[in-house]
């Protein structure tokens, strides 16, 4: 099975970028052609999976969060200028996801730490629950793109990630397959709250691609390219839409 895992995170993100580009072209230029929206469904699950991976392997957790959050603010300002939509952009969705993942990571570290006291463990559990509750209410107060279950998709993917002090029996759950299964469950939950209806079913086409994920970054450092691509492609498509109209 390991031999079949041929796609690096860079390759998966490039596929997701192409999918997202087609999705937004369909949304803004060809709204009557559903094929563009169908091809665009695989982008979000791939990016959500990669966000979870980013929280796990980043060397600076605060820097990672701030980077996503800063680009989220930039994108939101741009979307507000070009669109009448009251949805917060997908990078806002992922920023909230990262905060929840960090809260759960803190709980897991203290839960399995021999040095942590019972009160510390209880407080960390309450912090994690509070983060999830805030994500839930923030979504319904401000209409986050992909909704609450979209926020929770990277969180579900990250659940099997275990700290060093975890028991070996629990660490056995820390596998690529477990993360994929939880990803599939999260995608099923997203169907319950998706405005895309049956079209959202095509998002499951992302799972075979994620199954091929090698766990490696790839040869090139393309981190900032992916952040820049999101606002740039939306601005260009919106400009074309304005010129056409």
C-alpha cells in the first residue's frame, strides 16, 4: 500500500488549486454549467486534510496560525469589495479549525502527561470544549464558508494525531487510514448542511487522491504560492466577470 502513495502535499495542493479555480470560474462566469461546480468539489477536502497536516508538522504553531489568519483577513477584504456575499471566506474557516485543533492538542498532551495534574487536565478539556462551542456559535453568527462541519473537517482528520506520551495502544490509531476514515465521516456530516445539495457528493472523489498521499512535502517550497493563489485567482476571475458584464 505504501508503494501506491505517490502524491506529495504539493501535488495534492496543486490538484486542489486547479479544482478551486474551476469551481470559481463556474461560480462567477458560468453559473449555469454545473460541471464546473462538480469539478470544484474535491478542493475543500484536500485543503482541509492538508491544514490538519500543517498543524501537525509546523515548527512554529503560532506562526502557522497567524499566516493563515493574515491571508484570511486579506482575502475577506477582497471578497467584500468584489462580492455581495455575507459568507466569511474559506481561510477564515481554516483559521478557526486551527484554533480548535490546537486546543484539542493541548488536551491530548496533558491527558497523557505523567506530570500534568488532574485540574490541568480538566481545564484543558474545558478549553477544548469551549473552542468547539465558539466555532459552532461563530459559524451561525457570521456564516462561515462550508459551515460548522467544514470547520470541524480538519479537526476530525487531526484526532488520531497522538503526542509522544500516549499509550502504545492508542498510538496505533495514529495512521493515515484512520485520518482518512474520519475525513470521510466529516464529509458525510458536511452533506447534511451543504447548500450545494447532491453536487456535494462529488467531494468524495477527493478520498482516492488523499489515499495516495505520501506524507511528504515535495521537492519545492510552495507554501506561500498556495496562500497567494487564493486571493489572486478570485480577484482575476472577478475582474473578468466585471469586464464581461
